[in-house]
């Protein structure tokens, strides 16, 4: 038997408290799309700009000498948030939320089989009555604890995304909107001043024309008076 979590060599004992085994655990090493993935025990995680995935391997995955590469396909994605005015990768972000159904949470190996939170319900193999009969609650404890950890990590990730990305972008867009509103107000003020100046000019020209016509009429009348 072996421990997959990275740690120094460890011991465990049988009921008589005599040492029975000694081993050192190792993390899984894997390439995903040609890139070295993060490995912790039997868990593989990949987080990049285009891919975020977690994979739990079977304990016997690497023991088959004939096994080669394994393939998996992602048939669905998360949501795309548009953070800027331009539609390109630099102003978009993908956010995926894994299933939080009981049949998907708390995946753990129990007696060599993968079990989830749904397996601890009444009538299932890891239910409380079944565990009570075996006097072994370690499977329930592991599944529940892992389910809690998964939900906590998801809540933290979504909370960080909301606070550090969405709210920051919202404040930035709000500041840009206020600047545009101020610029628009200045443009309207400038248009009003221009129109006021144009009206004054038109009034001056009209008044000047009327005055000139009046002077011309007066001169004609004076000439007629001299001739008369």
C-alpha cells in the first residue's frame, strides 16, 4: 500500500501497535495538451486562460504497462463575461462552475471504487446505517469533508471573481461613463455658446442693414429737398 500525498516516509500500525509497513507517497505526474499539469496525490488540475479542469485518477491508472495516453473531451463550457468595449480575448473572461449535485461532489475512492456524496444516502453502500454496521465511518467522513472543501473553494473562487474582476470592471466603466457624460455636457455647452454667438451676429447684421437702408432713404429725401 502507498500514500499518494507528498510527505516524508510514514509508518502505520496494526491493532497490536507493531510496525507493519513503511512507504513514501508521490504525486501524480501528467501532461494535459502537452503541458505539465499540477498533481496532488491522484488529482490533476489544469488552470490556464483557455482551460480549467480537475481530474481524479483511479489508483490503478498507472499500473497497466500497456496503457498509453488517455483522451477526454470537454463538451460544455462556462460563461463568457465581456469586460470591455472590444470583442477580443483580452477583454473577455471565461468562468466555469462545476456541478454541485450530490452525484458529483466529494469524489473519493472507497474500497477501490469512486464514491460521491450521493452514496451516503439511506440504502446506499456508504450510508450511515451501513457504516454503523461496519463500525467504520471513515468513508462518510472523507466524502463529506471533500464535499465541504469543494463547495468552499468554489464559493471563494466565485467571490474573488466578483470582487476582483466584476466590481473592479464596474467601477472602471462607471468612471468612464462619468467622464463621457462630462465631455458631452461640455460639448452641449460649447454648442449653446456657438449658437448664441451666431444669433447675436445675425441680429447685428440685421440691425446694421436696417440702419443703412434708413440712412439711404434720408439721403434721397435730402437730395430731393435741395432740388425742390
